[in-house]
């Protein structure tokens, strides 16, 4: 590697480091304060050398003064260039990926919903999708008079092996070990059916939302949410960090294709509108029973009561 290449690498490296510091308010303020203090200290040293320590015409004093002047000049130029690059430079690949703290995950979903004309999901039972994503996007479609497409890939509730493996995995997570709640196959199947029923209800209430549900034969340890704006990868443990990428990132394109292929290998449920359901319809046991009969789910009274309770819970996991 020649000297020019080393120099270019150094500029890029320092530029990234500078932007990392300047993009956070606290770090930026601290950086500016430290730089000002350093400049003041250097100027004070220069004054002390010339007026108290050595004679201004002394060769040593001249050399020290010259070194201090160059340090001050370099520092000021570096600050100006750093701020300039921070303000005008086009974001690089680093800004396309972001690690999200658990407390900020819901904010990332909200940003995606505001700009979405489609939403793809692949995960377990789809609880957050059921209680937040579907209702909010359905209402957005109704309010904006625009079509929004949803593709939801969840575990096949009739696949006993997939359900059993997923339940075992959920119960092994740290967040679940320390709680009094234990996942069961019946609970999982109820959650999956509730997601399906909720999709049917909101499809019936809002004409412009298109929903496709796919039932997977396997489960994964991560959940994928993709929309027009970003891709959000979350873990099953709600205390884990998430990853977000913008739509021009390689990760976004990869996981979008992943969900497409998952859908191609899964069993599709055709979601159609149920008659006499509108936006004022209450979700009660009679409605759940009617949907069960129309879609041939053949659920008993106990299951119908449980599903009705889940559908009215509206609890978010984030």
C-alpha cells in the first residue's frame, strides 16, 4: 500500500470517527468543550513560554512556539472539516444498519408504519402483528384511501412438531425462565388462531387492506418485519436488542427475499371479507363463532371464549 492509499484510509477512518462523535448531542458538546479547553491550554503555554520561561528570540522558544501554532492550526482545521463532513456528507453503509435497544424497538415499528404501502412479517404466533401492526395499518389504509398489502408468515397451528419445538424454545428463554408463565402448545395454537381471526376481522372492516397469511412448517429464533422504509429483525426474547436496516441495505433485500421464499413453501390461508362486519362491529363470541363456521375451523365453545378474550386483549409485546 503506497503513501497516498494510507492517507486516503486515514481520512476515511477519521471522518467516520468524527461523525460517530458528532451525531450524538452529548458527545458533540463534550467534544467541542474539550477542544476549546485544549486550545486555551496551548495558547496559555505559548504565552508562558514567550513571556516567562524563555526569551522570545531564543531558538528553543521559537521551535516550541512553532509546534504549538501548528497543533492549534491542525486542531481547528480538523474540527471545521469534521463538522463540514457531518453536515453535508451522504450517509455511508454504516448508517444503513442500526442496533436498537429494546426500549426503542416500538419506535422503529412506528416509523415504518408511517411510510408503508406494504408489510411483510415472519415469526412465531404474530402477537405484535395482530395487536398493533394489522389494526394500525388497516386504519391507515381506510384513512388515506390507499391499498396496503400485508404478508404474514406464522407457525402452522396444525403442525404438532413445529408447535412443540417452538414452545420448548420459548420456555428455555431467560425472560421466560424467570417468570411464572409457561408456554403450552394449546396457548400457542390459540395465539396463532387469534392472529388469523384478527386478520379476517380487519380485512372485513377495511376494504383497502390486503392480507395474505402463510402457515409455516418450522419456526425460527428471529422475527422479520419488512416495509417500504426499513427491515427490523427482533429476537424472541423481548429483552434482546434488535437490528434495523434501511431499504437500500443488503440485509433488507436479503430478508425480503427470505420472506418471499418462506411464503412459497408454506400453506396459504385465503383471507376474504365476512359479511355484515363493519368498523363499529364489536368483537364478541358470536362474531368469533361466525368466522369459525365460515372458515371451517370447527372450534368448541371453550375455544371460542378463549379466542374472544385474546382478540380483545390488545396487548403489545414491545
